C-alpha cells in the first residue's frame, strides 16, 4: 500500500492505543507511584520541564535519557521497572520491584524516588501510592489480622476482584511517610497480566480520585462568592419595578454582578469540566475491578458512595448554582432592556407629538409669512409701477392715485398666483 494514501496521523493514533499497556507483575512484588501536578494552570505547563525532571532520575540510575517529545517512557532502574506517563494536567511515575520490603509498607520502598529529587519537581505530589502484592493464604480469613494492623477499620474497604482472583484492601488514608497504602492478595497461579491490571486500576483509581477532588476546594470558594452575589442579584431584580431608580443606576449594578459571575464561570469552567471527566474514570475503574464482598467488609463502591460522591455532588451543585445565577442575570438584563425600550418608546412618542405640534406651528407661520409676503411684494410692485405709469397718467389726464388704486388689486392677484405656483413647484420637487 502506498504511504501517500495514509492519513498523516493514522499510525500515531493506532500506536497510542498500545503505548500504555498494563505492567506484567508476579507476586510477591511492590509498586510505588507518584503523580505530580503543577498547582496553577497545569494544562498549559512547559512539558519540557517534566521530561528534564525524568531525565535527572534516569541519570541517577544510569538509564537511557528519554526523548524530549515523549509522552510516555519505560526503563529498568536497577531492580525497579519504571513507567512514566505525561497527562493533560499531571505526570506519573510508577516503579515496580519484585519482593516485599522488610516491614510492611516500609518507607524505604519509596527511595527509588529520592526526597531531594521530588523537592525539585516541576510541580507538587497530588498522589503517592504504595501497593504490596502478596499471595492469598489458603484460608482467606487469615489476612484479616494483617488488614487490621495496616489499615484504619472505619474506612477500610476490602473486596474480591476479577471473579475472586484476588483480594484488594485499602483505607484511602495517608500514612506518616506520605504514602497511601493498598494491599493486594492474589491466588497462586494468577497470571502476571491480571496482577498488573489490578495494580494499574488501583493506581488510576487513586490518581483520578485525587484529581477530581481538586474541584471541591474550588466549589467551596465559589459558593462563598455566590453567597455574596446572590442577595445583590435578588435586590436588583426586585428593584427593577421601582420607576424612581434610573435605568442607568440599575444597569451599573447589574453589570457589576454579571461581570463577576462571568469571571467566576471563566475561572472554574475547566476545573469543573475536568472534574466530571475524572469522576467518570474513577467510577469506571471501580466497575472494571468487578468487585464482590469479602468476608462482610466494606466494598469500594460503598466507600465511594459514602465518602467520595458527596464531594462530587458538592462541586456539581456549585457549578449548577453558578449556571442558574448566570441565567438569572441574563433574564434580568432582558427585563432591564425591555424597561429601557418601553421608556424610549414613550420618549419617542412624546418627541413625535412635539414635532407634530412644531410642524403645525411652522405651517401656520408659513401661511402667515406667505400672506405678508404677498402684501409686501405687492406694495413694492405697485410703487414701482406707479413710477413707470406716471407719464401715461399725465398723457391720459388721469390722477396718479386713481391709477395706483386701480392697479393694486391686479398686482395683488398676480403676486398671489405667482407665490402659489412657486410653492407648488417646490413641493413637487421635494417628492
């Protein structure tokens, strides 16, 4: 097949489907994991800093340098298998090592990510997870004492996953060393690919849970802003029927509230949109584990329903309230616009009436001026004709005064006819 017939992104898009396969892990093993996010505007960060930070870690362990344009990377760092991925708002580091630490969840297992290296990361830890994978005893109840020792009883969730191929347990708390712990007990003979998928889903579950809950703090801040703006918007809407308040004053107040609401919507739009996407991923990862109850313990879905989903509903409630207030401000603007239009219509009608009265006065004045003009023109015309006809009056032995008196009606009639014709011609020319 000719390469010229291929879409330029076809191979890249297909390769993306296979770029992040789940790790293949054998029990017993340990997974340590970090998700690092810049606190502000992480989606627009300079990703070259992320790659440079990864390159520094690789250099410490003598691993190959990553490609500067890479979105994912895998290498062997000593006894650890490292996987690095770049996401829209964060980057993740996962290191898998065979065996278990000397003590359960020993912080030394996380030394693959040195403290000083983490301190200089282009961002802050949003998730830090340690997962221990061990074999499930022949009697599954034998793991209960260990779970009681490792996790807080009030928030412990322990479930069978993937048709009882393994037991997963965790309390979603951060231990003194800063790690969130999960324990996975697999039945002997469980395939490495299945173990890897369980671990991968737990890592993604915690990462996207943490990312989605970023919106909770935003929602609380937004709620405070809306609590302050709501009474102002109500007062504006209720006061719009008060004709004593000028429309300019009402408009100024409404613009002040509306601009602050629009600013809040702009600031929170991305976060709330991302929250919805992350929440969907969290619930998908829980569902993909196909959990069933383990010895009467709390299930992951029950923990999420009690502890996680209320936080998501709080964020969604703030988002819906902001949208509702934006709609109210738009309706208030429409009402104010209608009020101004009605006022302008009344003003225009009054103006038209005044213009009609003025035109009527102008017409009357015009008629008066025309009459005066006829008299004035006739007066001067009779005077001029008197001078012209004086010799004729002497020749005919007619008194000049009598001649002028006889000419006056004729001159007035002719001047009046001429004025009418001129006015008619101007009227026809204007149309």
